[in-house]
C-alpha cells in the first residue's frame, strides 16, 4: 500500500492522524497510510518531527522514499528505539512535523524556483542541479557568469518578492507543477510558500565554480551581516573590466605581479636612501678620542638585511673613513668600520648593555643581535661609551 503524501494537498499542514502499516525493528522505521512529513527524494531536505500515541513519543530524524520500492519510511532517532516496542501495526498515531524547519525549506525552495527563473529568462543560464537545506540552497548553472549578473539576478528576484506574486500547484497526468504568478511554471513535487513575499530576504552569498549559494529569510539576514559584507567588499575592489569569474584569476595574478614589483621598488628606494645617508650624515663627525678624530654614522634600516648592507658598503668605497652602525632587518646590528677604531669594539659596547645579545666580528666588520631596544637607545649607548 502506498503512503498518501498530504503536503500535495496543503503545504501548510503541520499535523495529521495516520495508521501504522509497517514497523521495522531492523532499520528502526515506520510506514504509515498517510503522512504530513516530506520525504527526502528529490532536492528538498527531509522533514523531522514526532509520531505520538500517548504516553509514548517517537522522534523522527528523517523520512525517505525507497528508490526501488517507492515505500516511504519514517526513521527514528536512536533514543526512540526502545519506545518502538510500545507501538504496533494497525495502530492509529498522531504525527507532527518540525514546522520551523519545514517553513524555512518552503521559503528556500520557492526562492530557488524564482532564482532559476530569473537566471534563465534574463541571462540564459539554465539550472542543472540544486540542493535545498535548512541553512542554504544552491543551484548549479550551465554556463559562466559575472558578479554583476548575480547581483542583478538577486535584485530582480528581490523585486518579485516585494511584489508578492502568488504560487499555485497544479497536477496533470500524475505530475505536479508549481506556478509562480504568470511568470514561471516548472515540474516539482516539493513544498512551497503561497506568496513570494513570505520569503522575505533573499541573498546570494557564495559562488563556487558554476554553483551559486543563496539563503533566505532569517538565514539571509545573518549572511547580510557576516558573510555578504566580506564578499561585497571584495567585489568593490574588483575593477569593472573583470566581467567574468574566470577573469578574476587573471586579475589576481596581475595584482600579485604588481605587488611584487612594488616590493622590489620599495627595497631599491630604501637601499638608495641608505647609500645617500652614508655620504650625507655629518651628525657625529669629528669626535675626538685618544688623539684621533672619528666619523660615526647611525642608520635605521629595518627593511634591509645585513648581507645587502655589506654589499652596499663594499661597493661604496669612495666615502670618507667612518664607522657605520646600522640597525638592520630582523633587529640585527651591523658595524662597518673604515676608521682605525675597530668594529668589534662597538659590538662589545652593546653586549655590555644587553647581555642577551650575541655577536662579534673583526676590525672592519661586526654583527650581532637581536637588538631589542630602540634605535635612539642604540645611539645613546654607543655615544656615551665612546666619549668616556
Ligand atoms: Zn522545486
């Protein structure tokens, strides 16, 4: 015997009485003569709910239509298994679905019909596949599309929702059709709302290849705050010439190339400034010590690493004798001395101030780190010890 599906008569029916036709202890399922539960078979998710005969209650976690036999089975949650013994074939029971879930699915399903209609009629994009769950729905389209297309499709769909067109179900030759106003007619056995206005909010929030994810009602309101903002922010950064999703990758690659060029250029400028300061810095020129006159220069160059500093100084042989003290990348201190005053002496001065610091070197070059105090502190320590 076939189970009568009451949702075909009334999508809004939440409860019904039914007779148990079959009890299966093996797979923990029940077959009824009629049901308000929507069985998972097509693309709409299953209803959940309860089957009751006081004082016993069975929780239903899913309802499925067997592909081969067409039998509709109500599957119990594991904690209802023992209560099944209190039920028997032929018994009359009361059924009630989780209406909150069902109503959300009705809105999502109706929104899918509307989106599929808009995308096909206005943009020539047919729906190939879909799935409708409590949190979201998706449709898979038969072609590529731009962000603008999706945003206008969303906008058009939202306008129809505001107009609140009526939805009707029609059956012909044993097949069910769902009709939105006078715009769309498609074959469907799922559940839908009576008016488009019941959908409330509809938002597209994610795209994966040709798959478009959308959410409705309360889910869509959450998305507006959480996720859509991010994706819209990203979209606002994309220049208008990036019309298609496949061009997006190219655009990202170009941006990466530009970024890498800018990084190199910034590095070159920093190094250029450093070279210039090797000649221009007279801040601590002419410091006397042990009857010698020294030239000291300090350089705060956090983007340049020690290797580059050595190379630059090697190439800049024409500068007057001096001791260059550089705070480089990764807070490494490099000292290059063409004075008679040895570079490693400076390293000793710093290590005496900060025992955590490691380092050493020769008369002409010394390095050490990490130097955690400020550049100003570095200057102060060196000058203070120097003039002692
Ligand atoms: Zn449908």
